[in-house]
């Protein structure tokens, strides 16, 4: 039997890295890593890198950086998916944004151009607090965020990776869209409090207006494109549209989604939240 050749884009990212780890345990697949620093490099901003990495690939997992909401995403996804199908790719799995209208445009492009497809939607990851932009405030012991009252079913990246790996390898998930959530709704303040308890630290939480938050980011000299994306996510996605949970993780995996409290306890044991800043 020929091995399935799987291209994982964003192979160093939060979900891509985890999908690669899971696929490495499967002797029936051959993995190609999609990132700028690989032997065959891939860069969303350099379409000239796309053709080489798609050679002899059967399946593709797409994560788009920094987010499908940015204006250039639609053209990039359209051109890439057309090229992938032209090169013989038989299935595309897209990581999409839950509640993002712009991301849903990209979903439709994938559905139109791919031979087979599965859409996996997710929003705020648990790992945003340990592997991304919320880590530094956590370490500083002071987290100030807008939309403090918004309820979000934070989703664990390990759950997302388990779902992606399953749908890549199982054709019964072709043509389906899954909306992934954690099992419980929390505010950002509640999430920070759970991290404080798990890591045995005092972490202050302050609620800000979106304008105050934007100004704070500029004072810290955060790049404007990052500020735009964060504003989009807080203003558009945290308006209540995602304040409900689904059973899709359980439906795909046959087990319940990981609760934020378990994530906090497991992550606290690594010591990541007790590093000196």
C-alpha cells in the first residue's frame, strides 16, 4: 500500500505542530512540513514557493497566518487551493475561524476548488495563554483586556489537532464542517483566575475599553497589523456570537473536549507561568 503524503501548513504553529506529532506515529503516512525554514520552503506571501511543496501530495492541512480575516487571505486561499487540486491533491482540511464571516468566504472557496474537503472551525485557544500573546501579561502578573464580560468556550489545541488528524485520515468526514468548542463558557477574567489558582500566583485582571486596549498596545509598540487583527477578534468575534458550546469534538473523537481547568493544571506543571520576566 502506498503511503498517504500529507502536507501540513503552519507546521510550527499551535495546531500544525501537534498534527505533525500525531501523524508521525502513523506508519501509513508520509509528512511534508510547510514553513519558511524547511528544505522545501513555504511562504503564504511568496506564491512562487507553492508549486514545489505541492508535488506528489495527497492531503493538505491548511492553517493561514496570521488569520483568515485579513484582506489578503481570500486571494491566497483561492490561488493555493486551485493550484493544489491542479497538482493532484485529493483532500483539503481547512482550519477556519468560528464566527468569522471573512473566514467563511475562504471556506466556500475550499469547497468549490477541492476534490474533497473538511472544515474545522475554532476560535480562542486555551494555548493563547501559554504559547501566544496572553503569555507575557500572565507572566507579568497583570492582564488587561477588553470585552471582559464576553463568554467564550475556550478550545484546547490538543483537541483541535486530534480532530484534524482524524478527519485527514478518515473519508467519512469528507464534506463536513465541524465547529469545535471547549465544554464550558468562561469570561477572560475567569480564565485568568483559573490560571492564577493552578500556578499558585497572584494575577490581576483589569477590564479595558477597546480604545484603551488599542492605546496600550501602541504604547508597547505592537505592530499595527497585529493591533488590527486583535481589534477585529475582540470587536467582531467576541460580540456573543460564539457564546455557546457544541458537541463536535465528542462527535468526532468519541470523548469529551478538554476543560479549561484541566488545561490550566497540566500547563502549570510545566512551569511556563512561573518564569521570570
